[in-house]
């Protein structure tokens, strides 16, 4: 989600606000001893918030008014908002932190602490100001405070923030938008994620926001649970998916039986449209005998049937395209048994080149090529651009002659009788 600021361009000299000096003073008369107020977290927070309210927010207001907004006037501003109002709204918190980072980058915040060299920039762990926190600690204070508010509003225990984040370093303010979505997940979704990610929940925040929206909508018993059980130790690999892909999986493979049938072959898929195409393959409800329960309901998927028939070669299908997958859902078992011998030699390009004809032609063309051109052709040339071009030419010739008059078996004989010499002669020994 965007904050509305167009960019972080350098501020022009004639527009540049005067730098704000943050020093170690600022404690009130009743705040003593000073060392105590720089070490006890609740006391540190009081001084930090006062420094932000009195010195930093006025600067952020100026920056806020300077940056142009993209689009219409509805883009958010924080000018005039109190620190409490900013903290109460995620978008405002994100914008304020973004402006704070710009101020630091542009040298508009300067820190002068006792004992520090003049104009020396504080290190990431150097305490600054009167609160005793480093810049990183102060920034994390506001981020984690906003995160805890998000959990509290959603009915979660804010003390369990780090349990939710795992070992994730909450540094990017935009993560708050994702956390807000996660806070509204079905409790079972969170439970499945925790178990599947084995304590590394924080890695989830590296995924895009669309990924979170899919998890929020998907029914955990139909989606995450079968994914976790099927992928096992490879379940964290789903974090490599983008929002488009996980949506295709959730919507295309809408039944848990389809996910279970695919198994780890799911991780072979790179094209989201292939996942949707697999989801269009048939699934049937059936009753089977169970020794304990008697008859029980189960589901028979074409995905499982084809995967078992092809074995390890099923992954070749996963590297083709959606049009091929749609066709493959109608392949007959006996045709798959015949083509299985050749699957090790073909790839998605070969299947795609022949996909304009019924699958029976692919089977017979492969058998004709094996017996006529040579095994060497199958092993070394079948998947080359030249061979793919020849196959497409053969398909075009068959279509020209008429599919009804040129049966798959007849095409096999035509190959064996050198009818397609024009297309194949370059491959003859």
C-alpha cells in the first residue's frame, strides 16, 4: 500500500527547512536521576514521545506539506495530527515513519550528545537525545507499538507480538498493513501457518500483500491444511509464490483432494494458469469400503490418475502450458500408457506443437518417429527448434488433408512410409 508521496527526491535549497537539533537535554525538573530515565523502558518512552511531539513532528508536518501527492486530493496528510492520532491510524503511522526516514536521509535531523564530536553522525546503536535509545530502537518502539495496537484491535493478545512475528525484524513500516490482514485470519489459518513454517512466521511478511489477502479468504481446511500435509518439510516453499500464483492455486485447486492428488508436483508449476487448468480436470465423489467405518466417502481425481500413470514424467506436463493441460485432462488411460515410453524424450514444446490435434495423434506420431527416423533423433533432436518446426508442419499437413480422413493410425503408417519426407528428411541418417 502506498503512502501517497511520489518519491524521495532531494529537497530544493530554497524550500529546505532548517535542521532540527536533538540533544541530550529535555528532561523535566522532576525527572531524576537522569540515568534512570535513560534505562527504564516506560520512562524512556515518556521522554521519547515528548521529543517527537515537541521537536520532530513539527518538522514532519513541513515535509508532509512539501511533497506532491500522486492522484487526487484524497491522499493522506499527517499535518496537524497529534502523535496519538497518528499512532491510532496505520496509514498515518507509515507515512510519519516514511517522512522521518526522509528527514534523516536529507540531514534535517541532527544529534548533539554529550561527549560526541561535533557534526558526528550517531551509529545505529548510539543512544541519542534524552531518552537513551538509539535511532533504530526509537523507530522500532513506534513500529512495535503500532503492531501491538493492531493485534489488540483484532482481539489478540498484544503481548504475543513476537510470537506472531517469530524472528522477523520489524523494520519496514508497510509490514503493518500485512500484519493487520494477518490479525483477521481464521485462527485455524494461523495455526496451520505456525505448524507448517515451524516457528518462522516472520518469513511470511516478505510475501506481497495480495498473498495475505488470499490467505484471509481461503478456507484453511480446504487450502492450507492439505498444503501443509502434502508438502511436509517443503511447505515453506510456498513463500516463494507471489500473490497471483497463490490465488491461482487457491481458486483453481479449490478442493483439498486436488491439492493432495498433485502432491509435491505442485512445486514444479511456475505458470499460475497451469494450476487453474489442473483445477478443471474431473473430480468424482465415490463410496469405498472401510474396515472400521464401513462405507466412507472419498474423492477420485483425474490428477491423481494421470500422475500415477506418468510417474516421474508427470513433471513434463507441469512445464508445458494451460492449453496442453486442458487437453491432458481428457487423455485416455491406454493412450497415456503408450505415450509413457516417449515422455522421457519430449517436453512441453513437443506436446504444445501437437496439441492442435487429438492426443491419439501425438501417440501415433511418436511411435512412427521412433520406428522410422531413429532413436538418436528422439534422444538428441526431438526438442530442438528444427524438430518442433517439423512437427508443426506435419500437423498443418494433416489438418489440410482433413482429420476425419487421416486417422491417427494412418498417420503413423504415413510416417513409416516416408510420406512426410519434406518435413523429416533433414533428420534421416
